[in-house]
C-alpha cells in the first residue's frame, strides 16, 4: 500500500511531496500494528518519510492511495511469494473508509 502526499497548484498540476509504503503480507495479517475490526476492516498505518515543505497560498494538498509505485518500489504480487521469484499476481483492492466507525486521518505538524 502506497500513500503519497502531493501539492496541487492553482492550475491543477500535482507534484509529489513525500510518500510512504507499507507491504501487507496475507500470511502475516493481522500484524502487531495492523488491527482487524469486527467487520473485517483492516486499520493500517503508513508512515510518510519526515519532510519539511512549505505549502504556498492557493495550493491544495492531495493524498493518493495506491497498490504500489513500480519501479520506485518493488512490486508486491499479492501472493506472499518471494518478490524475486514470483510469477503470478493477484489483484488487490483498497478502500479508504472515512466515517465515524472507520476514521481516516493524516497528521501534519505545522511550524510557525
């Protein structure tokens, strides 16, 4: 699971600011830091690399969630096979929940 924070300028041009990736192995979920709710929904934390960035007036922040970013990061075939020898792939699906029972959040420290 890849999470990327982007800066979108007033013309709609998006630039990557920082990203973080989290491998989810079907053999090891739930892990110590991945919880599974009664409804089967996984709660996963993805840490973004610490970065300093100034958001200019009129710009917006965008959060992208995807299954990967090959070739920046190695592919996760979704099968649990070793990355170097995996030949088959499995489609994965992510749903970002953002309701009272499944809060989604992004923590951004602000320096003054």
